[in-house]
C-alpha cells in the first residue's frame, strides 16, 4: 500500500458582509470548524478544514468587509492576513445580485495581487431579480477564474474546490488584470511605484502606492521607516490630485475604482425587469412604518417567550434530575458545599443549555435571514438616545437572557467605541439570574408591581449610563451605514454549525468559573471565612443599606452567580419563606442592589476577553460604587415613602 | 437654524470647489482618460448655486445625483467606500419614522444610512 503524502494548502474566504461566505465556509468544512479570535484581537476568526483528493485544505473565513482601509480592525486584519500569510488561494465570494458593490472589493483584492478565484454566489437570487451574469466575460475582464455557486443548496461547491486545486497545481493560470485609474492619479501612482520598486514592503508596490495616496496611516508609517522621502512625495501628489479634482484624494481613488466596477458590472450583466416577488412584499411589510414595528414587537416577544418558556421547562427538568441525585439528609454546611460546587455545574447546564442555546440559535437565524438590519432601521432613533445606533438593540435584548453572550454579540457593532458602549449598557440589563432574584424576592413576597417598577428603573438606569458613556468616551461616532440584503430563508447548515461553534466557546468560558468560584466560596463559608468578611462589610451592608449582616456573604456569592443571592438564604436559614428573614424594604434594596452592583464573574471574564482586563476592571469598579450609591439612596427613599 | 448653517457651509464648500475647478481649467488638465464622464456633467450642474440639498431632505421616491460628501475623514471615507461617490445616482426608498434613518438605492444595492450621515451627503435633485 502506498501512503499518499498529504499536501497542505491554505484557502481564505473574503468578501462583503452577508454574501454567503459563511454558507460556503460551511459547505466546505462542515462541522470541522473552530471559532475563536484573531490573536490579540477581538475579531472573530473561523477556521475549518477539509480533505480533498490528496490535499488537506485549511479554510479561513475572513471578516466581511467593503474596503481595505483602516476603518476597522476587520479590514486591517484581512489585508494583513492576505499579504503576510499569503494563502494559496483567496476565494472572493461575490453576491451576484449586487455585483457592482461587490466588484469594488474584488478590485481591491486584485490590487493586493492575491491569487483570486471568484465564487459568484446566490446566482438564483440574482436571476429572480432579473439579473443574468456572464461568467466567462467576468473571468476575462478580471483575469481570474469565476465559478457560479448557490451555497445554500451546495451548488457549485465541488467545482469551486476543483478550481482551487487546479490553481494550486498550476493547471489554471491566474493573470490578474490591472486597474487603470484616471490620468492624474495613474501618473502619480506610477511615479510612486517606481520609487517603491525594489524595496521590501509588506504589500505589493502598486497597493502600497495607492494606500500612500489615500493617506493610509499604517502604510505611511511603514514606508517612513524605509524612506521618508517617498512619504512626502506621496503627500505632495495627493495634494495635487486634490487640487485638480476638488475632493480628497482617497475619495477620488474610491470614485474611480467604483467607475471601473460599474463599467465591468454593466458589461457582464443583463438586467431584465423583474416583478415584485413574495419576499419583496414581505420586506415591504416588515419595514413598514407601522406594521414594521408591530411585527418587530411580535418577533421580539415570540423570541423572548420561546426562549423563556423552553428555558424554564428544560431548566426545571434538569434541576429536578440533579435534585434527585442530591443526598437526602445534609447538614447546612454540606448543603452549601453542594450548592456551591455541584450547584455551579448544574447552574451552568440549566442556564447555558436552556437559555443560551436557543438564544444563539435564534440570533443566528435572525442574522442569517437578514432581519437584523431591518430592526436597526426601525430602531436607530431610539438607540441614538442611548448614544448607540440601531444594531445595538441585539446585544441589549440578548442581555435579558445572559450578559455573557450579549457582551460577545457587541461585536456586531462596527467600531471599538460602539462595542464598548454597548457592552457597558448590556451589563446593566437584568439577565435571567437577576430576574430570578427579583421574582424570588420582590414578586413573591411584595408584589408584581414592585418587581416591574424595579425592572423599569433598571431600564432607565441603562439608558442613562449608556448615554453618559457616549458623552464621556473620546472619539467620534461614525453612525449607521449598512447594506440591506434581500431577505432569505436561513440555511440550516449555517445556523446549526455556527450555533454550535459559539456555544462551545461560551461553555469553555463559563463552566470552570461557575464550578471553581462556587466551590471556593462554599468552602470559605464552611470554614467561617465569610463571617469575617460579613463583619468587615457590615458598615456598608447594615449601615448604608440597612440589610442584615448575611448580605455581605450573599453579595459575594452573587458576584459568582447572581441567583445565589436568593438561593443561599433559603439554604442557610432553612426556609423558603424569606419574609421571615428579610423585611420588605430589605428585599427591595437587596433585589435592587443585585441588579446593578457588579457584573458576574463570567461576564467579567467575557469583558476581559473582549476589551482587556483594564476595561473590564473599570466597569466592575464603577458598577460596585454606582450600585452601592444608588441602593443607599433607594433605601432612604423607601424609608421616606414608608413602605 | 442648524439647517441654514449647513446650507451656508455647503455654499462655501461649493465656492471653493468652483475656484479649484477654474484653476484646473486654466492648467488645462484633462479629466478624460478613465475618469467618469459624469464628473464633467456633475461640475456643470453644480454651477447653479442653491441646487444642493442634503440627502436627508429628499422625499421618498426622489432621485438625485451625489455632489459631495462633507465631514471628518473617516466618515467621508466610509461613505465613499460604500459607493456614495460624486456623480452616483441615488434614490430614496424609505424614511424611517420618528426621525429615523433613510434607506436608499445606490449602485443596485440598498443602504441604510443614519440621519446624521445622510445630512453630510449633498445631492442635486434629478427630474
């Protein structure tokens, strides 16, 4: 038997957002994929692999972007990856139904001189819109292979891989065409190219020259280390072009690139008038100025309802199973240990599985169907009042389920600044665990109205802090600009594999924290260490907040898992009737404090992963101080009302 | 008040451009080559002052041609990269209620643009 040696090749998927890149990625790699971060960056990186013939192909899904400037981390990461890691093939996924916009990006890939194969995706959708594209012409004009695909149905994927192999084996030649700019730009571009020729730069000479003219800070820095003069020459040229055209040089370059894209698009596509399809009609309705909001409310409500109904059902079932496993007679100390360690494990299962799983599932469905931009459209104005834009509604809603995935979902915001504000706002949203505390303390023993009041106050606080953060953080917001894609039925493959990959990363983060944190605290309690802490905290808890001494320990437990604030007293005092333990005012204050006083440890870990430990710690410190301050005021207000 | 300020700014911007374009004509630099023919047409139209409106001020269904985009570098870059370049035709598809963003058709694709960004894009109405 002959053992064939496997050749490894690297393939990158690049393209605009929402063109079906993930669908192609899934077709190629199936469940052999791993979602993580780019090293040291908070941008999602999806890597997968497949075996084809004697090749082992590593596929990397680059973020969806429109340009290779330095507008966002995603753009920077993508261009660096292509230029430095030099994948064997870059598959440029293009949405055939919006060819012109997608070609703008393809042209930039050409300028990066990457070995490109174009996957002309969603040709079915284009045809429905009356657009017919001639692959051959497109291929000739760009000098790269073009394969038509319908990724959701798996059409054309085989040909795509075949074509990748042919390119790698040299059977298919890629001869990238050169994009000619207007004379004023082209002349200066060539002069810069000449200056750059022979120098060792990260990017190809023409790309570097273009970016110098565009005033790209990063590339300017790189070249200024090599030869200061080239940079000053480029600045002079850029000024000249600006004088001639009467608009900034980068704008001239983008304009002319779009002119080329538009020309190519016109040449290769035939557009027949299409009649309004069913999906267009649906689109009209969900973006309607009245019906749109109604439908949005219904969708949101159903999503919430589905998740909580399903979550409660599943979580009750799982807890019951564990409850039967629990030894019948336990001393208080043992019970606390059990609650801390095993309880942590159970909590993770009963929280993550029933709530986070459906959340992720539905989020992916909403994402993949193209509904999110439409929500952003309808809600942009409301979110503006919070200093955010429309997309931020997603993390905020997710926050009601669990803050951890919600902080993670802040990545859908474009800039780091928006992400940070959104994540900060999210930590004030009462998650399932906090809602359990409010229900367990306030709704059960005081009244439903008070429970709602607390939730409303919390919403107001979220609004206020988010707005304050918006005012306080440096930097200018860019504002909302996003492409709206045709609605589509989400692909099951994409939904399942993405949900699974995201779930995996959350479980790895949360499980150890819950179990270790819970156990440590339980041990501290069992050996009496918490008593000391309780005493140390007494001036705050008893003096400032009017709570019983036990509150000190409860707050520590709550920092690990918020629902322990209501679960622990039940165990410690051996009664479910908490009205024998707390006065109504104490219950209200405790519930209020629990809502805001600190992000739980798992949220902290997620914040740290997304923004670094400094930011995570600042947020935590702020919330502790802010929570204590507000709760103290709240306590005095309640005394004043005389509840 | 704010809107008047915006219009004045637009006028000032237009004047500076007009001077530049005159300078260009004196220099005798041709715009031809690969440059869009729409550029020249755009310039001629722009000679009539007062023709500009902000994209946000268009009504649903109106068509217009983009003249220029103002604002900080990052913002202009983002807008032109999304295809809102000089001479491009746009059509307003929808305006979200409660002073929300607008939806426009540009280059065969639909874009949602927030109110403040859309007020930085100046256009000339098309009949």
